[in-house]
C-alpha cells in the first residue's frame, strides 16, 4: 500500500499536500492503519519541516473527522451497552478541564493508538473544540518523536539502526507472547 500511495503522491505532486492530508484523514477514520508510513512519505516529499506540518494538519483533521463520525455512530450504542458499568460511565462523563487534560495526556503517551483516544473522546462528554485543542497539542510531541525516528531510519544513522533494532525486538516479543498465550 505504501508504494501505491508514494506513486500517487509522486504522480500528482502538485496536489500531494491535499492528497496526503486526505489519506491521513482516511487512515484516522479506519483506525487501525499506522500513519508512520505516510509520515515517512511526507518527510521524503516535503522535507522535515514541511513533512511535519503536512503530517500534523492531516492527523489533526483526521482526528476531528473521526471524532465527529465516531460520536455520530457509536455514542448511543455504547451508552446503552455500558449503562450498567459505573466505572465506564464515570470515565465517559469526564467534562471540561478534566476531559481536556485527559485527552492531552493520552495523546502524549506514544503507544496508545490514536483511534482509541479519539473513540474514547467521542463517546464521552468533551466538547468538539476542547477535543480539537487537546488532541492537536498532544499530537505535536508525539509527531516530533515520530518524525525524528523516521528521519533517522531513512538516513540509516546509528540511531536509526538502534530504533529499527528496538522496534524489531518489540515486534518479536509481542508475537512471542501472543503465541505463548494460545
């Protein structure tokens, strides 16, 4: 899939920014496709700063569109299914500054999938504007880390090799644990 997207962005270079943002929105809506490959393409096409900006705009808009769609489609269903669970209801009823800081802090944790944070927020009582601000601000440090890591890997530096080694080790341990539990 990465090669097809790279080909599309190369072929339609004059529209690459808009296409990249639209692809990022699609990735956010789907919820299970990692966006790191698109970040890598953005760095390759637009440089570090341009790639960061395009990636941030795409991820922020993707989170907002996903938030709206998730809220539209899942809120009623989940509230009916979780009404007998006080802990879940307590978590979903967080509002105001508490909700803002909760979303912000969840965005700062690098291994929590973005789609889960968005889904949690959409099911809760946080306002659209609070979600937009907390989500976007929280994505900035995570995206800096992602861009730095991708750049190091693309340049084949020692740090990039260490990142690849740790990532490979993490995947290996995850697969090993999954097989062990079966």
